[in-house]
C-alpha cells in the first residue's frame, strides 16, 4: 500500500523589494512520501523568490517531465520552468529551449562538485537563473517546519530575511548564473 502525501498549509507575506513584489499568499502544498522536508522547504523558498501571479506548484517529483513549479501564459506556453535541487544539466538545457525563462534553486550536499562540473555548460544560456542557498539556512527552516507554515519573507539587495515562529533568519542569495550574478 502506498503512503499518502503529507499536506501543508502555507501562508506567505512576501516583500520582494528587489523586484517590487508585495503579496499576501496562501497555498496548500503536498509533500510526496519520497520527498524530504529539506526539499519541501526549498520548493517553498523557490515559490517566494520567483513569485508571479501565474506561478503554480506542479506534481513535480511524481511526474518526471514537469518542473517543481511553473508559470504558463494564457496561451498555455511555459513562461517559467522552476526546478529545485541538483538536476541533470540536460534537463535545464532542454527546459531552456521550451520555456521563456528557466530557474534553478540549487541545494544539496554535493552542490560544490555539481557547480564545478556543470556551471560551464550553462554559459551560453541567456534565459537561465541559478541561485544557491546556504545549507545552514535551509536546515534552520527544516527544524522549524510545521504542518501550518507561516513565513514573512523580505528580499532586498541580494539578502533574504525570513521571519518564522517569532524569529528572523537571514541569508545571502548566491546568484551563480543570470541577472545579479555574484560569483
């Protein structure tokens, strides 16, 4: 018998000063039994970092040919393909041919090795943004994860401030590819 998904209620107060986006958002998000809490947290961060009105969670991990989040235009064309983790570079290269924009929020134990091996392959892609997030920051969020998630996120000048459970956590976003590249 298959294990059921775990359902989370997500409330987000978003102040993205860098992009001039200010929203109060709510979503119900399912965590597949094979998905880690860490990956769920990064999906929620990706939602906050790239939010636009049409951005939606997909079946993601359950469906191999879908990203974790996407935004489609009124004509059904992909406007944004958004992945989390450390996907095969061919997946991002293919997505860049089929979507106006592609974004990756990269994280994982093997992130430094993945970057050394694969970042050069993305040099010619004009529609790719790749951001990595500090592992300690992700771990702090996982330790505060509850089935009802209430975050207040402020993004300004490359820094991310996240208020959760009466505490404010801070990290610097590392843009590896795309606008605002820091390295």
